[in-house]
């Protein structure tokens, strides 16, 4: 859990690449850590929406978590996030 907290702090300090790397490390150590998976996607989408989009497809089927990531990506205002939201809603 300390790794997830470190990733959240990095994301809060507007360091999405660092946050994504920390979350990835947590996932490598514990692939079942769902919180780290969602955090990894959120951080990745902040610096590379295309890469985040492919990661989003691999997230566990958790509607609230997926909605949270989508809304945050949409608020960031990227075209890729809008495409992902349309695709997700169509599915």
C-alpha cells in the first residue's frame, strides 16, 4: 500500500509519468492490486491518452472505477479520451 500512496502523491504533484511508473512497480509486485491498476491507467492517460486507452481495455470490470477514470480523462479534455468514452458507452 505504501507504493499506491506514493503514486497518489506524485499524481497530486502533477507528475503523471512518475505516478504511472510507481503504480506499475506496485502491479509488478502484486498483480492483484486493483487500486494500483486503476491508478496506473489514470496516470498514464494524463501523459499519454493513447497508451492509457490500451491499458483501460485491460482494467477489471469495475463500473465505478472505470467511470472514475473516464470522467477524469474527459475533464483533461483530450480527443482520445472523448473517443474512449464514446466507445465505452457504445459497448
